[in-house]
C-alpha cells in the first residue's frame, strides 16, 4: 500500500502582486471602463439619446458594455488571486503560479543554485512567468531571486523575498546535507 502522506516542506514562501502602482492602474482601468459604459447606458437607454457619433444598437451597447466591464473586473480579480508559491521538500522544488501553472524540479537535475539580483524589466520583460535572455523566470515583485542552472535545460530564476534562505536550503538538499 502506497503512502499518501505529503512530505513536509522545508521551505515555503507565498508572494502576491501587491504593488500599489499595479493596483492603482488596474482599479483605475476598471473604474474608467465601468464609468464610460454606465454613462453610455444612461444616455442611450435611459434618456433615449444616441450615445456617440456612430451609436451602437441598444442590444450591442449592453453586450459590449457588459463584456468590457466583466473583462476588466476579471483581470483585476485574477491579479488579486495570483500567487507564487515556492516550496522545497525532500522530493525537490515545487513552484506554483496559482491558479495558472505549476512546475516540479528534482534536485538531481540542478547543477548550480545561487542568489542573484536581476533587472525584471530589462532581463525578463517584467514580472509573472517570463522568458528572457537569461532563461525563464517566475517572479512577482522585487529584483532578487535564486538562479537555478541545469545540464539540459534553460536557466530558471525564482523570485524571492528570502533568496538567501531559499538558496541555502536548495544547496543543502543538492549536496545531501539535508535529511530526507
């Protein structure tokens, strides 16, 4: 009988998009889109005047407004829910960019692990799950992380607010110094 007991994590970090500038941009966009369409609904549907120089039909206005408002609000909600979860246990490293994707990495596939400062926009084009000239990155904010090198894969950067702790634990696992 196989055990379904999950290995206890030796490292666990959760990061979320909480930058004020990002929330200002997302909320301003959502409020602007909603305000513009609410004004259009009021003018065309309530007052009965055509809205704009080339007005849509009432049905198309309602559909376009609802879709636009739902998309911008949905994008804001997605950014609120997104989180980068990094866990290290005896089996390896698990990186989850909830609710989008996850990646597991075995220690034996890693050739080196080091802390490094990086330039998110210049090197990877920003934050999130990114591809750049230095390989792939999973990052949410900040400019520090752990660079993993592999024998047969592109380098991977894991953004972290505690990169020294993460690198130390990974290196100890790679060198066999961690029980498990």
